[in-house]
């Protein structure tokens, strides 16, 4: 070894560099070959181990899903209540996890997922006697009260009229949602106005309902004094059209909506009537309704009173009309009196009942913002024409028929009025607008 070192020292410098490089390359080669052999012989493999909670995990994953079960909707609802009771208990001790599980569960069709998520996270709870005792006490309290077989808590929703009307409204859900998009109004609000008017009509003409409307589940279309499925008067429709075009108006909805109700012909009165009294396509009725709601909300907002979160007031003001809409700090719910199976309601109350009942929430979900501003660009000509194309060629009653008696002779001096006493808004002394 000493001799090798002496020979190395006596060599020229360039030879020393070559020798050093050869040694380094040799060492690198040995290292690579050694690492390869170490890997091939399996020394780098992690054999792992079985998780101590594997049986628990398996039991969670194998929990039977209720998605494809044969349980009735009522039984599934009862199970859901128990599951959410457990989640409520969980929230007292682990609020972050409870909030995450609830958020995920609301977007999941399988109610068993709540149980699975709670049980999965419970692996980390350990022995927590306080949580266990609280959870058992809460579940025991719920189970101690049997489920009452009571009807719908809202009386008018227990009627056959409502069951038929629901089906008719769902048939029109695409048009209602399109009207909401076009007018910047939550479709559920437009549907609430429709329900108030249709419930009134169904109960003021019960024999007609039983014979015609009920069996086929269709909406009633008015063609005298008030027009369409929402009972919009001609002068109200004209006011809506005028407000759309007038930037100085307190009702002005914005540039985006200016051409929403543009006419195709010069005969606006006839075309307006055909729009509203359309038995096959109710889109225009819903567009006018959306505009009334939007314009009234803006009138109050510009006066310093924001009623965008007061559906009861919006429904009331839709019913009583622009002439009765007077912004004030204490608006009250009211409107036409509607008698349903011995109970008297106001138009605003029926809309309010529907809005917060959860009924038809799949068809008309709640928007985060009930009204969308019209500050954007104007509608294109193509968009305007698409709206106008929705008017059908159905046969409509003769316009002005409400002024003609049975002898078919026009009556002089006859003023348009309701063909039904409840067609006009009825007020209580305490109402303020």
C-alpha cells in the first residue's frame, strides 16, 4: 500500500488526475450495482401491517345504502331525522366535523352517507363518555315521541285543488324558470304569484275545476277583465312596458331589460292580449309577472325600503297593483281575500305559505340573490326574437267579450270590472302600503 502511494506521488500531475477519476468512476459503479442488488433482494420493501381499525372501516363501508331500499318515503324521512339528531349531538363536541359532514350530506342523495361519515370520524373520538351519554339521551328523546300522522300543517295545502295545481305548475316549470332568467327574478317568487291567483280561481269556480281543470291538471287562463294565468290587467301590462323604457322611472329595471317586451306589430293592444291570453304557452304571463315584482321591488328600494327579502310584501303588492304600492317603513301582508275549504287567507299569505313551505323546491330552488340587476348590456335582437317566438297560434276568445251581453250588442258606458267579487283586492284596516 505504501509502495502504491509512493508511485502515485512520483507520477506527473495529469496522470494523477486520470488515476483519481478512474477510482471515482469505479466507486460510483460499485455504488450503483450495490443499490440495484439491495433493491432486487427486497431490502427496500415496506411489508406494511394491517390497520388496527380495519374491521371498523369495513363495517362502515358495508353499511346498507338506503338509496335502493324498499322503504317508503316516510320511513326514509324518519331515519333521516334520527341521523341528523346524531349529527346534532356530534356538533356539540366536534362542530368543525359536523359542519363538513352536513355540507357534504346536503349534496348527497344517499341518507346513509351521514351515518357513514359520522362513524368514520368516530374512530378518532376514543372513549368520550360525555359525547356517548349526550348522543344516547338525544336519540332516546326523539324516539320517545311517535311520529304523528297529521296532515300538512298549512290547511290549504291539504286540498285536492292544491294536489292538482302542483302537477299543473310543474308542467310549466321550464317556462317559469325561463321567465325568472329573463326578468332577473327568482322563479319561486313568480310561482308564488301564480299559485295565489290559481288557488283563488280554483276555489271561486269549484264546479269548473272539478269538471275540467282538476282531471287534466291544467292552469286556468283568464280572458275577461284580467288576462292569463296570473290575472294581469291590461293597464298594468301597459305600465310594465312603459317602465321598462323609461330610465327616469322609479320602476326602471335597467338597460338589460329595456327591450324585454318589444312588440312585433304596430297593434300593441291586440298583440298584448294575445301574449297574455295564450292557452298553450304562458311564458309572457310569467314575464309580465316577473317584471311587476322586479319593478315594485326597485320602487321601494329607491325610496329607501328594501323589500327584496320580504316575499309576503312582494306577493301583496303584485296583487294590489302599482296604484296601491306606496313605499313606507312598515308594509303589511294582505291583498285579496281567498276562501279555501272554510279558511280565509289573503293573497300575500298564500304566496308566503308556499314560498317558505319547501313545496316544489326541486323545480323552483331558492336563489342566493332574489333579484338580478339589469345594469348589463341590452338584449340582442336574436334574444328578443327568441322571446317573441314563444307566442302560440292557439284560438283565443274574442277581445272585449267582457263588455258584451248575451244579445251580443256592445253596452255603452260599461266600465270594466271584476266578474267575481274577489277579483279586486280586499284590504284590512291595518294594511299599509
